[in-house]
C-alpha cells in the first residue's frame, strides 16, 4: 500500500523536514507504514533507523546484535547500520531490555513474534520475479480456516490457486505443500516470501506448470496438549511441532484434495520447506513416500554432521539408491552461499550413493528470505515434469 | 492458531509457574501468540498485562490512557486493569515515551500502526456468529493485488466470495463494498472484524443472500502526490484519503465486475463502512447514486451537528425524499449505545423528512469492533431483497 517512494521522496523531504539533510539521499524501506520515512535505506545499503523515545535512557536497534542509538538535539534516537546485504531483514527496537517491533513498519510473524522488517532492494531487475508485474495474470491467494482433528483446534492455511483455476472447471492441478521456518507461521510465504508474485510470474513466463500451493502453520501439538511458548530454538521447537506430520497427512491433504481440483496421486504432490520447515518436509515426505514424489529443502535443518552415515537416516530410505530414485522424481537442496556446509555435505553423500540429488546455491545470501525466494524460483520449474 | 486455552491452562500453569497463583483463574486472551499467557483475561473481565523489561525505569500499559505497571520481585512488570467491556480492544505498551505493540500478541493494523490487542469474550453464545462453526460451508477469502491508475501504485484488496461461488459457474452475485475506519486498513474486516465467519454463518442460516464482499484500503492519494503520515485525526486523514472515491469508481469497481461473477447493476451494489469508512461510504454512494442502491454507516463520521440542515448535505440529495427513497433501497445507520448522538440525530432528521432511514443501536458497546461486527450482522440480511 505504499507509493513509489523514489518518486515522492522529493516532495516529502521538503514537506517534512523543510530542508534537505544527509538522509535525503535515502529511500524509505518498502515495509514502512505509509508516510513513515524511517528506516531509511541509503545508497550504500546502510540503513538509518529513527525512534521517538524522549524519556528513554538508551535505545538499541537489534540486528545480529543490539547497536546503541544516539539521541539528537530534537530528542529523537538515530542509528545508521553498516551496509546490509540485499533482501528482507527482521529487526527489533530495544528499550529497557525489552525487544519489540518498531512502530514505523508493518510487522511479519518471525522471531516467534510480530517483528518489524526492512528490505534492501536488489540491484537492477534481479528482484522483478518476486514483484507484481503489469499484464501478468494472477492466481487467487486464499486464506482458509479448517478444524484439525489431530490438533483439536481451528487453524488457518493459505491456498494459492493458479490463474485459470476459476475459468476452466474441468482442469485439475498438482499440489505443492510449502512450509515456513522456525519462529514464523503460515503467513511467511505469502507475506515475507512473496510466493504469489513468484508463482504468477513463473507461470506467465511458461517456466512453471500451473499448480496449487498450500501453506500451513508448522506449529502443531496434539489435541489436549499444552502449547509450548514458540521459540525458534531446537528443544522447544520439537515440542511445538510434534503433531505436524500427522496433521498434514490426516487433516490437511484430505481436505485439500476434497476442496480443490487437485491431481491427488503421489506423482502430483510435492513438498518443500525452509529451515525448520525443511526438516519437517523431510520428516513428512520420507516418512510418507506413498504420498509424495518430490522434495525441496531450502536452507533446511538437516541431520548431517561430519561422519553422519546417510544409510542410517530416515529409517534407511537412502540405502537403496535405485529404489529411492524410482520413488522420488526430485530431491532438491537449496542453500545460501553464506550458510553452513550441511546441504553440500548431504548432496555429496547422496550423489556418491547414486541418488539423484540436486544442490542450488544462492550467491551472496545467508539464512534469509532472499535465499528462499530464489529457492522457490529455481525449484518450482522442476516440479511435475 | 491457538489452542483452547481453557482446556490447556491447567497444564500450562504448572509447567510454567510451578504453583498456582491468582493469575491461574484467568485465561490467555485469544489474540496472544501461542503459548503466551499474558494478557490474561480474568473472570471479572479485568485484564492482567505482563511485560519483561528488566532495565526500564517505568513501564505503562496504554488503554484509554497510560497506566503504570508495577515491577515484581522477578523483575517483570505487571498491571491489572479495571473490568473491560466485551469485544476487541487495541492497546499499547509504553517505555520511555514510546508506544508500541506488546510482543506477546498478534498485531492488527489500527491506531495507524501495527497494534497489539486483547479480546473480552462475550457472555454465553452471543459471539458465536463471528466464530467458525463446524459444518458451516466456507466462502473463499482472497487477497488480490491490483494496479490503481488513480493512485499510481499497486494496492491490495480482500475479496470474499460466498460458498458455492466456485461450484456453480453460471451464477452471478451482488457485491457489498465494505470499508474499515481511520488508522486501519483493508485487513480490518477480515482480521479484526471476522467478516468471513459472520458472512459464512449468516449465509448458512439462510439469513443473508450469498454475496461478494470487497474490502479496500481507505487511504488513497493521487498518483505523484506524497503520502501524508497516516494519522487518525481529521486533517491528515482528509489528505490521506483524498483519492478514495475516484479509486473506487475508476479502478476497483470495474476490476471487480471484470474479474468476479458479479451482478453489475446498481441494484446489486451496496457499500458500508465504519467510522471514517462510514464517511467515505456516504461520499462515495451519495456522490454516485448511479452506482449504488444501498448504504450502511457503522459508527460513521457523520456531518450532523445541532442545527445542521440535512437539505444542505451531499449536494442536496436528501431534499427530495421521494426521489431519494426511489434511488436508495436501504439507508442504514448503526451505532454503539456508548457513542455520540450523531447517528440518532441524522436518523431523526431523515425520518422527519420522509426518508426511509434505519437506525440500529448496539447495546453496551462503544466505538469498537464489537459494534461493527454486530452492525454487519444486522445490516447484511437487509441487502438485495
């Protein structure tokens, strides 16, 4: 809902500040609430934050760690970061030891709470694939609530149906189940990931087969169990995610196949997820090869360490490479170049074993949404061929 | 995505606190992030808030005004409010003069930013109409982006299509355009208002004709104009809303009629809005009687003061009661019993003039979402009869 701030900045700066300042070279981040000038993305990809907390003793901006803001003569707190890499970044404001979302931005469920964000645009047209483009037909992105018998509660899923879905009533479509990471929820792919723009653009370009994409919340506990506080660390995550595969298999997939015009055989069902959602993807797909034929792991939490024997993983499903290759048409690992070696290690081990595994490395990105937008762009065209 | 906290509370309290406390009688608010115990809604409808800010000198909870929290021996800040009326309530945490969303809750765009919220459940089953009910068929709630030529930007609308829309491809539907209030956006009705639950339940009960509901962001400025900072006060609101009617008439209505199976004559097009969105509804519908035949104003910002001559309003459209009654099949005013007298004054003036105006008063509610959920429930059944 924001204007092209590049265009309007010239007017705003005079209206709001009266005179040009150093900040005048920057552009409000695309996640700012309309009319909010800060965070300001500067031409060198540093970011200037501004917070109005006249009564605070000190204020910090939390990026990888807390950074002290400085109070200016007007009582506003300011901080300019070092240059940030392109992509979507969560951040927090901290006062008195409490971390919270900057009221200047829209919020996104990440870090196990509603978090503020800024985004460094990519150079040139590299990011066009995750932005709306004129003349490109749109799928329908729907939020759907459902009662999960497994979890004993109403839940929400997002369902993307491709352009044409509502015109040709005879046509049926393959389905990709797509999961967020730890500390996020079912809104991650629609909001942070821009998945609808990515799919629309790929479909319009003829690169991807039209498909239905279903996104669920990965946090799931069995009916009657208490919900642990959502924390992205491993131990509590295990508790908070424990019913996920059951919910997918018993509630979600039957509901989707009943409600939407799907191709409901395993050849036309894939699953992918990022980070903890990648682990959940492996658990779900390799635990249910009767349901899935394609697997995508984006910066996944993988069970690979130095010396891990892949023959021991997932009830030995990798032991028989020939059988695995017959069952799974696509086994795909994506990772940011600035991340750890797990994906490359797993790909190497699988390849040496004779398993058709694919590895994609996103250049210059870390454990962040730009990696995962790119992963979806690279992975989706390989599906259902 | 939250469990039935009533059921799980017993387990949680022992897991988290070890022993029962006074707080054990309360129930986590339904807008809390999973596993968050506070805000806690107590049996007497007081609300206990808790914030972890060990380094703060003082912390306030902002309801109608800031209230001081007290630090307990563990360094947590606590505050218990006076009893709150049933319904959805925005609130803020304040530290060092900065007001922001409590990280313990989901956030909703209100107060011109992402705001935290708590909700006091209604007594008995009074609130069932805005909750999901088992066995009730669901419409599809879609988010749709579009390029507005009037505003020169991509925007988002939400479109609710009723159950059956995707099954019977021949059927066409009337359309209700439904607007949020000042400081909110197009997410207000889906998220705070629970409009999809309300419509699903009313349609299932046979009380409402199946219809399409379209929700847009009321903030709209002309292409090339700077966006004023979003403020719910009148002056900046005027600037920030200036292109709304043009956008509706030139961009939104044609797009909706082209994209969805609408009945596109004025007899099958209605508009309603709350608060500032009620003012926008009057501006748009009374400014374009060739497009609309029904009008709903929920706690609207009305142009009525003591002594206002209704004959002077809206280019004199109320002057000729007979003509007005022919043009508009429904002119409906809703208001909370705890709000001001504007709606009753306008209804009285219109009725005395011979105009078929209807007034609904929501008992015990003020300028808040419970009033507006009730308004939708009362208004929608009267449409398109």
